[in-house]
């Protein structure tokens, strides 16, 4: 009950300030009335949908849309509130100064300034339009990102070996078969030797993937195979289940999904990839993350491997690399992860800036990172979850090329 009181106070404050900004800029009655009606309808719809959320069902397309609508409506209004509150601080200070010096007669508070409200509305329009774009086009704005990584001890036979990586499919969020089919075509266009899928095939339920199995089975065979690991969402831990058996059955069905789309699921194990008489070790662990499911067993997965074996590790959550992998005595050369989605929101201009609020939670959140010539690549994710869109951090298909030699400056 208390949280609804706080939410009501928040809504009253934000709506009041946002309306004041609009009213300062225009006095046209139909615009003001229309704005009030739209705002009222939006808040009623949002509150109603959140009260209908069923923890036995979890996220659905409707709840995703509702959360997206909440962001579109209230992030711009929060910005307006910050501007208008700042102006109120100025107006109050000016009023107190005028009263103290008796330099002005009339109303205690100066009138709101139209140019301040105009600027505030213009700035608020940026996240509004960005979030709306993210929900309509941005979530399917697939990008192929190529990364070349040099290793002095890479077996000669694997010089130029290419890996296509996908991660965080979250099939329960999809709503456009044509766009997903296009993304599969993009995957198939890459001339890679192996394909790796680093977890989160669904949001919660195995049935979310059923409409998309045939689409993902179109991912072509690879000479050196297609392999996968589990992500945190694959364990079905974010809803209330009727019984442990229902949860267990769902988990088994999710594991089977990877096989149904022709990926070999690796569960705390490794296998050797052989090429021209040489080999590298592909290691796959279950999910292990700070604050998330920790079913991954790195020691079990690498049992029998030596420090000198060249190793590629699939581990869904990059916090695993930061906390366990990067300093492990067995020397994992390259780790491939996902999980963060880059928060599906940020700014990326290659060579100039890469920023997302998620960087304050994860040290490694998108792209390539190094520690003592051990690398991790964090895929930005194929799908989307929670917010049904992407702004600035686009869905990614990664192509990694392994190269023999020293690190280039």
C-alpha cells in the first residue's frame, strides 16, 4: 500500500509540473484539454495493467508494452519536472530578494518564463522520441559487429578462425516474424567456422520459443558446430510456479529447445575443436552471475585441461569473468558472454563514446575487454526484455576472428 502512496505523490508532482510547462507555452484550450485527457488515460491504463500482473505468468508482450509506455510517458515528464522545479527555486529566490530589498511591487513570485518552458519541452521531446523509436524500429535494428583478437599462443591452424556469437534471444518478447527472419539471414551471411549462443533463449517459459523454432532452425550448419550455454532466464526463476515439478519440467523443456534449433547445449563441460591436427578447447558453463543463479562450475567444466590448452569459454554473465575467470590459474584465453543487453539504452559512437547506465553495475557490459592478455567479449544481445525496445544500444550479431600474433597497439 505504501508504494502506491509514494507512486501517487510522484504522479501528482510530475503531472503538475509537466502541465505547467505546457500551459506556459500555449493557452490553446483544446491542446491543454487534450493533453490532460491523454495523460489521464495513460496513467489509468498503466496502473490497471500493473495491478493485473500475474507472477505465475511473468512477463508478456502486454506487460512489456505497459512498461515501455510508462517510460515514454514519465521519463520526459521527469525532465520537465527538473526544469520547472529549478525555475521555481529561481522564482522563490527572486521573490525573497525582492521582498528583502523592496525593489519590486506586485506578486511575490515572478511569472514563469516562456523560454524556460519551451527549452524544457524541447529537451523532454528527445527521450520521448528516442523511446518511441526504440519500441517501433530500434528493437530490430540488427547490427553485425566484427572483432579481431590476437593471441600469441593461438594454434597455427586456427589463425583466421571465425566465430559467430548470438546471445539473449528472449523469444517471448518477439512480435515481428519478418524482422526475426531477416536477422537469421544476417547470421547466415557471415562466413564463420562456428556459431556460439550464450544463453537466454526465453524470458521464462519454454512455450515462448515454440513459434520461433522453425525460424531459428534456419541457422545454417557450421563446419565446426553450433554450441550453446544457459542464461539466467533459462532457469524459470522469475515467476511463482504451481509446483517444483512444473518448474523442473519447464527447465527440461528449455534445455531441449537448444537441441530443437540444432545447438549442442554445454552444461559445465568442454570439448575439443580439432583443425588440421591441432585443437582448441571450447568450455561451456551453466549460468554464474553476481546476484543471479550460480549453477556454473568452472572447475568441473575444465577438468582435465591444462594451462597451456587454448581455451574459449562460454559463460552467460560477464560478472563471472570479473570475479572468477580472469585470474583463474588455467588461463581462459577468451570468454564470450551476454546478459547485460547494454541495458538496451545508451550512446555509442565508435571511436568516440560508449556509455550506458549499466556500466555502473557491470565493469564489462558491451564489447571487448582485456586483463593480462585474457579477453572477454560481451554481446549486446539479440532480443529485448523489460523495456520492449532499444535506444542507442542495438541488437547484435558478433563475428569474432581469432588471429595468431601479438596484440596490436
